[in-house]
């Protein structure tokens, strides 16, 4: 790790925590820097731009979510899926979810500074989710297709939740999907 590595990681963690606590709101690099006790110049030094910083925030949140998924016991896959979904729909993650979809759309449109988000945004999830599907007895090609489907359904329902705020409806839809894919 480079000399700036630990400082960069501390700043990134502080930014993730700050955004989780306060949301995106009227986000500017200067306000964000002030909120985490640093200068906007230090954020630019470590992340290159506001977009670069936000891409790293999304990557860290996604890595934490994959680590949580990997830690769930799979003796009851349906219950593990429900537990994971409860975590994803926790109101404390709403700001991160809005940020995810905003940056995802910008990256898909080719906005400078955001396109690195596309690297691994789907594929980083396929192996861990496909492993769960293989544990249910599916051959590798079917397991990967089901993993991609599961990722698309989860992201679609999270976008629905952000747009509608209707947690009971998205939970009911996810319950149906879990029932279809774990039996």
C-alpha cells in the first residue's frame, strides 16, 4: 500500500459514514470535506475529483455488502436471502442507494470521472451469488444466469423503493422472487 493508502482509506470511510448519516443533500466537495474534517484539496489529491470520490464510495459500500453476503449462513438459503434483503432495504442505506443509481446512470452515459464505476459493477457480484445458486444444485451456467437475474431483480426493486418509498410492496415482490428461486 502506498503512503497515501491509509490516509485515503480513512477519508473514504469517513465520507461513507458522513453520507450514511446525512445523505447526499446539497453535496459539494467543500461541504463534504468540511463534514469529514479535511480540505477539498485533500479529497482531490486522494480521489481526483468529486466523481472519483463518489465512485469509490459506491465501490466500498458494494464491497461491504458482498462481504455481508459471504458471511451469511446458507443452511436456509431463503432466510439468508431475506436477511440480506432486510439489510439492503435498511433506511440508513437509502442515500447510498440513490448515489449508486445516479452514478450508475452517469457512468452508463459516459460522463467523465464516473465510467470506472462500470468496471465490476455486475461481474463482482456474479461469482458470490452464483456460488449460492450452485449450492442449491444448479449447474454453473444456470447458476450464473440465476445470479445475474437475482442481481437485476434486487437492483430493480431497490430502484422501485427509492422511487416509490413503498417498502411493503417491494418486500412482497422480493419474497415472491425468493420463493421462486430457492425452492
